[in-house]
């Protein structure tokens, strides 16, 4: 009984190591490298799209705020460089 448990454990370990080794080798093939490059490009495209959408949304918010306050009131208090000389 004890030897059959060790046999099954060894066989399972061997299968596990073979699968991991096969996957590791596939990473360094031209197809594997191409797949990784394609994934990085897709991720970068998606990131740029999210950034652009966020910038457009923020720009729309700022323009709406400017239009809402366009009745002649100054939004900012005068700073030291904007202050009138006495």
C-alpha cells in the first residue's frame, strides 16, 4: 500500500513537471512571444482609450462649469499677482 501511494505521488509530480516545462518552452517560441506582444499592445490600446475617455469627460465637466458660471462672476479670488496696487 505504501509503495503504491509513492508511485502515484511520483507519477503526479512527473505529469505536473512535464506540463509546466511544456508551457515554459512555449513562452519562448515565436508564437508565444508574438502572443505576449499582442497582449501588451491590446492592453496599451485599452489603457489609452480609458485615459482619453476620462480626459473627455473631465473636459466636458469643466466646460459645463464654466458655462454655468459665465454670468460675470469671478470664480477665483485674486492672488498676490492679480491684486490691484494700492
